[in-house]
C-alpha cells in the first residue's frame, strides 16, 4: 500500500480512515504528507504519532466532520469490520479532492484456504487473518467490486497479495521455506487473484459518467 504513494510530498492531504494507532499515517507524515487519522476511542494508544492529526470517531456511526478534502483516502483493513460499509464509501467519496483516489486493502473470502476451511465444515474465530473474529462482512472479488461500483467508484488498479506466512510463523519469517512459500503464494495470486489472493489492494476513483 505504501508503494502507491510518492516518496516525498509537501502539498498532498491524506485521510487514514480507521488508522488504528497510526502506523501507516506516521510513515506518510514523515514523508511530508499532511495526514489526518480517524479512529474510534479505545482503538489508539497514548503514544499516537504527534505528526498525525487524530479525530476520534466510530466509523460505524458515520464519518465525522472533517476539514476540507483529501488527495488520498486510505481504508486499510477497515470495510470488512463495518455493518454498513456502503455508507462509509459514499461519505468518503464526498471527501475526495478533484483527482483524488481511495486506496483500500480488502480481504478475499474467495481465497482457496477460506473455501476449503468452510467446505470442511469449519468457520474458526481467529485474532487476525481471513477468519478474524471482528469481521462482519465477507466478500469475494466480485462482491468487493460490486460494493464499490454500487457506491460510485471504479477500480483504477488492483494489486493482489499473497498469504503472509511470515506473520503466521513469526519465529521463522526469515527462513528459506517461509520466503519461498510467500513467493509462490504471490505468484499464484497474480496468476488467478480470485482464488489465490489473500487480499486485494485497490486504487479506486469516483465514477465519472461519460
């Protein structure tokens, strides 16, 4: 996701919707971006980055009042946690500056691991990943595309990601086996994203009728 942003800028505004404790926001602010983060009370710590403007708000209740428009809006692992993601997408579209884009990371419920797990009669409740217990929405590739199109967006770029085996096995994340598995997973995701992508990182623009 960070690779989609120019390295240095002093004029662009970024809104990080659902910014958590400001990890991505702080990196972008260090590059010179003017960054505003929105996160629910309790979702951030006392050490939230000082170079990011924080607006405490629960996105489930809608977008809070914000100052001006933004050149980039980030939704990093956010929409799947909302009961009404379409409402947030509509509100965010109104916050985009002319030529602005929304960058989102979206879990793939069509991933082969997800399919095989459900086929086996299991639906685990995990702390993170595709079966994160806090997910309330489960979309495949077509479902995500339809959600965005139905709320006024067209996808300009799609970047599939592979399964992050290093996060699953943190003690072996630098091992040859884990790195090979991640590389193979990424190549398969590029080959057939609907089946093998772990997430879709998309760049979306407001739909313009010709």
